[in-house]
C-alpha cells in the first residue's frame, strides 16, 4: 500500500492520531512505516486506543485506513 493525499497530493509524510489522555502524532512515510522523526514519542505509549486512520501531514485530511499489522 502506498499512501497519497487526494486533496493536496502529498505522498511523503503522514501521521497517526493516538488518543490517550490527550493526543499525539506519529509521523509515517508513504509506506506507513514510522520515521525517525518520532524519537522519544514511542516510549510513552502503552495502553491507549489504537488509531485507525492515516492523516496527511500537509493538510490534515484523512488519507486512508491503517492495515491491522501497521497499527502501532
Ligand atoms: Zn494533504
């Protein structure tokens, strides 16, 4: 699966919304892999609701559904 924003054409960076006593954003690349821009963020996540959608880093549009094996 390759992500691309239909609205603004961005095909590089996307994010996942995580909800747990607030909200944080994880940057992923076009293949849905976590990038190294998330240093430090991952450690703090433990029990929280899994995000289901990718969002565009450029325009915040919902870009696509996250496959089960790519949900962090
Ligand atoms: Zn976009």
